[in-house]
C-alpha cells in the first residue's frame, strides 16, 4: 500500500474543481507515520536521538514548504490542519508518537504563522478515543467533528486579514 504524502499534494491540486472557493490542507500524517521507525532505534545519547529526529523534521519542513507554495500559488484562501494524535493501545508507543508528532506539528504551525493562515488543530478536535475508528484514522464521530471545525472556520474566518488563527472545535 502506498500512503499519500505531502510531496503528492501538488499533483492532487489538478483535481480541485474550478469552482472551489477555499482550500483546506490536511497533510503530513503519513509522512510522520513513515518516519515512526526512528522512535524504536537505539541511540548512544539523547543528542544522537534528537539529531535523527531533527533530520526527519527538516526533510518534512522542506517538503511541506514546497507543497504549501504550490497550494498558495492557486490563489485561493487556504487553511491548514495539524496532524491529530493517534490512539495506539501500547502506552509507550502512544507517548513516543505524540512527542514525535509535536515536532511535525510545530513545522505546520510555523508555516501557518509565516503565511498568516488559519489552522484547525486536529489534536484538539479529535481528542477522545471515540473520535477514532482505529489508532490512526478518525471515526464517523471524529469526521463529523472535523467537518464542523472546517465549517466554523469557513464561516467565521476573515481570509482577507492574513491572520493565523487556531480553530479547535466546530461549536
């Protein structure tokens, strides 16, 4: 199975309907998932482990920036989404995943701030176990909460102001 990644978003832009009025970008989760193996690697020091994580995040930053430039070139009001926290049953894997994802989410937030884009923080939207169908995908309930957050942002946000605003819920 091939997972869609940030680098594939520019190709997907060709499928955006001409009548689209806004773009909502939720990308990066599969990039992070593909990098999860580093969390189980041995390291001689905390510094060595952090250096490995830093390398992964730097590659992600480069890919995310290139993707975002392609998205913004469309000239449509754009909003970004963070990567939601997974729901792994193993407590250690869960803690490590959340810690690692914080680095990826930091890059997404930095890009949003750099461009004055609103963000839906999916970590806060899908915050309960019932929001997930499995450890890495939202359930119908989670999907409804995401749709409500998108609707709220679309209705409330003034895209003309180019102001980074964090949206967390639909209500």
